[in-house]
């Protein structure tokens, strides 16, 4: 996150001054606050500082529950003042991260998902087959949208023993 701020000129009607000195919806922002103040004085507006929104912290589902509970029960002040008590036994860097999650917002990390290719198994038209589950049954199927073929570690622990021994490939959101 950059420490440098940007400044723009806005009037009382909520319009921005653009680079051609016309009021409208587009703005011209620079890091030179003095210049923006001169322009605001000349064209009758005021200087507005743009502040970057801090990045949200990625937390585990368990950590999200802790932070959410603090917010729901309006314990934000207690959380900030007594964070070491609330998160007893956690590493200092985790405590710092959770404090940042409370103040800057957070997103919950998704469980890793895996695709299990079945080497040597192909359909009659040559398409590779993958471990698939439907209605509690495990089987082989080509990659198909709508089929349950991306599995978490916990799901794969319930797969047949032979399937648990197979190589797995992590699925990213780009693969969806």
C-alpha cells in the first residue's frame, strides 16, 4: 500500500474538477496538495484527499468466527485492549493479523480443493477420467461442469482406500 496520498478538487454539488477545469463526474487527482489547493481556490471548490482502503486480511474459518463474535457482541474495544487474552496461546504474528482483520475487515480463506485424475482411464473418445462422487457413490467420469470432482482433504479421506493413494492436483479459481 502506498503512503503517498492523492488530492482532487470537488465542489459543494458533489462534482469533480477534471484536468480541463470542467466540473463533472471525472476527476483529476495529483500528489501535489498545494497545486490542488490553488486550483480549488481559483475554481471555487475544496480539496479532497483520496485514501487507499486497507487490504482485507485472509483468516481461517475458525478465526473468522472469533473475529465475527467480537463484532457481533460489540466487543471491539475489549478485543483491541485484551487481544492477548482473547487469543491465548496464539503466535504474536497471528494476534497482529487478527487485530488487523477486526479493524480493516477480513475474508475467509477457502479450503484447498483437489482434482484426482485417474491415469490410464479414458472414455471411448479419449477423454481423461477423474474421480467423481454423486449420491454417495464414487466413480470415474470425464471433467464435467456440475459434477462433484473437486474435493477437499476431508472429503478425500472418505474416498475408497485406493483413491486416497492417487496423486491429486490442486484446483485454483482459474480452473473453475
